[in-house]
């Protein structure tokens, strides 16, 4: 059930990605996707293995596949959609609404992962910890997008 749910969510995110207006080149999108995937993977590894704050359920192969889809497809692609909207919108109100909407969607996906037992926190502050984690990811995505788009032509690769 968890795998089917997360595959469906990933499919919806991929479908939304194809309809989002893209101002970045294909190379910049690929660079951002790989950077977001590497950053997300490293943060999850640090929080799981080193700090023991988040534990993923590795007892069940189905839950591990769901965790992998959540970590490597859903979160980075949602951040790519966020970055594309930030570039596309000129109004600060639209950017703020988009930021709140994307944050809420990512937060709901994390709550779903906690609800089905995919992720567990070792402390009682998992709501706050999850919010801080996602806000930091979104801020890092925004700053990385600014860095990649400020590079001179031909220097982004």
C-alpha cells in the first residue's frame, strides 16, 4: 500500500513538472535535480545514521522503496517545481503564496511518511523538526537556483 501511494504521488509530481513553465535550461535543471538529490540524501543520512534524529524503516523492503521514492524523487522534483515557479513569477505576493503552498505540500508528504511508519523521529519535536528541515531545503534550493542562474553563459556545466 505504501509503495503504491508513493509511486502515485511521484507520478503526480512528475506530471505537474511537465506542465510547469520552465525558464531554466535542461542542463541547469539536471544540475539542480542532482544537487537537490545529493543534498537531500546527505541530510537524511546525517539525521539518520549520525545524529539518530530520524530513523527510516528498513525492516520492510516495501517501506524502504517508499522511503527511496520520497527521498530521491518526490522531494527533489518538488524543489525543482518550486525553483521554476520562483523564476517564473515576478510578483512578491505570488512568490510568497507559492513558497507557502510548496512548503505545505512537502510538509503533508512528510506527515504522510510519519503516519504510515516510513519515518520516525527519536524526539517529540518531529513536527517542528520536519518544518525546519523542509524550510532549510527550500532556502537551499532558492540559493542554489540563484547561484546557478548567476553563472555566466557556458560556465554552468
